[in-house]
C-alpha cells in the first residue's frame, strides 16, 4: 500500500483529477467515508466530510467531527441536497 506520505499524495491527486473531471473546485468536494478516521483526516485538512455509520464506527469525542452523518448513502445524499 505504500507509506502514509505516498497515500496522501495519491488521495490528493485523485481528488484533483475528480474535481477536474467534474469541473469543480477541489475544495468543494465532500469526501464520504464509512471510517471515522478518514473523516477526521479530511476535516483536519479543511474539507467538509460525511460519515456513513457502520456498526462500531460512530463519531469519536475527539478531533474534527463530520459535517454530515447518515445511516447510509441515501441519508447522506438527502442531507447534501437539503444543504445545497
């Protein structure tokens, strides 16, 4: 899988490429994850985040919290539509 630094570069490169394909600002993309540590990392980098809840993976009482939380992708999509 590579070092954490390589993984960060890979994620950044993917996000920029995805934003380009969507003709969107990379900062406007909201990562959606089902792992709380992914949302904490993205939020710490200044991104909006969304967490899909899974058993044993509730938000923690530390670090940045997800902007959106839902039981599934439909719930996250509904919140995004309502917000924007």
